[in-house]
C-alpha cells in the first residue's frame, strides 16, 4: 500500500498516462470482433463479476426468448432475435 501511495504521489503523470493508454487500447480493441471476443473472455474470467455477468446474459437471453415465443414468433426467428439481444 505504501509503495502504491508513493507511486501515485511521485509519479502521478505516469499513472495517468498509463491509464489513458490502457483505456485507449481497450476502446480501440472493443471496436473489432476479435478484440471484443478477447475482452468478453477476460470479463468472464473475473473472480467476482465473471459468474454474475454470465448469469445476467443467460437471464437476458431466456427472458427475450420466452417473450418472443409467447408472442407467437416462430422458434427459428425467436432464437435468432434473442441471440442478438432483440436487435436483429
């Protein structure tokens, strides 16, 4: 903790520059299909939030699929639309 505090106090410009580079690279890679796949895999491997994100995605998929099937949309169309979050 003390070393981290010293780093922020004495080398704040480098910390800010590093955070800016990290955010720029992640924003750039988020725009590509491969980058989005890598970032999503990393997010799912997070210790506390990974399982939560997976359960949230499954719940969203199930809710969308159930709503479409209940509305009378054919199963092939409902599966396609629910896979894309309803934006197909």
